[in-house]
């Protein structure tokens, strides 16, 4: 899918969905879905997206991306902050390899950041994927913006799992994993934690349909065309407020219907 991609076209789209000076922005999605260009190499295209976002947020802003490596789960493959690649798309891997980027220490579910708040967001975090003292909790504290490129956010809104964690939904639990971590010249076994669903609870997901219907009744989901695709943006605090309140009233709101198999067993 070829598109006329320019600095100005990307700047207009990103700014229209809420990226402004000084903001912390969490960027996810798939930039290839908004178009590729014969006139730009892969590196040049990725760098153009990064330059536009960094120019919009300025020196006081921060960009955060998911740099997950879930293929390591239940293996003995060591995780390395420096060398383990991101499995969450080319743009996230591009950010991970930038000079000055800081990655969260979690072998399966990590985030990487560049900018003023990068160290605060990604360093000295809890060994959990979600919950207190994790990147999402700190991004919420910093009143961040969630940006989804090329894919509607209801398909990839991992922030919803922070809501589930904080609301203690009954169909999930925190599972411990002991995993090898590369530390300099050595490998150490360390404990990490990830929010997972019970195996026998027979859940049916509704792909965040109810959650976004509820969110858009109260708050703004910004949308803009970007080349041959779209980009969306929303305030993370507003999403968290709307979704945790929905879960307060219906603890199974992330699901299409309550599971038939209850209580749950791991």
C-alpha cells in the first residue's frame, strides 16, 4: 500500500489526535497500515514518524512504546535489556535501538521510552506487567496520551489490563515466572509476574466493544486520517476512569458474558 507520506501530513495527523508539546505519548499499532513509500527506505520511514512525534512533544515530552517478547515465556532463553528484540512491530524495535532509550526490565511484557520521563517510566519498576509501580501506572500519573496507528485501539488497548489488575477481576490472576536474565557477563534467575486468565473459566471476549462504547459516551476518542489509514488518540486517565467505573458496576465488562465455569482454578 503506497502513500504520499510527508513530514507535514504526519504532523497534521498526529497533532489532531492529541500529541502536543510536553506530553507523554504511548504509541502502538502498525505504521505499515497507514502506507509505505517507494521514495523512503524502511529506516527513513520509521525515522520520519519518530521525528514528527519528537518535534511535537519537544524536549519536555516522552515517547513510550511496547517492546514485548512473549515468545520467551515458558522457555529458558535469557532476556537481555540490550539484545532481546521487540516482538511488537518495527517501530517499537526502532525506538528500542535509539540512543538514550530506556527499557523496562520484564522478560515478556516490557515498555521502552525516550525523553524527559523515560527513566521514571521504565526504570526501578515492579516485576509485574501491570499494577502499581509499572510503566502504565506511571503514565497514568503523568496524564499521558494513548496513540494507536493503523489499528483501532479497541483491538490493542493493553491499558485495559491495568484496569483489570487494579479492579481485581475474578477471571485473571497474577502468575509467577522464574526466568533467566542477562546481567553483564552473567545470567541470573529472577522472578517476574504477569496477569493471565484462568485456564478453565471459558471466557468469551467481546474485543473491548462495551468498553469503548462506554468510554465514548463520556470522553473523546480522537481520530484522524493518516495517508491510506487512520490514527487514534485518547487521554489515558479518562479511559482508566471510565473503564474502572464500568468494571465497578460490571466486573465482567471486558467479557461478552460472565463465564459459565466459576469459581476458577489455575
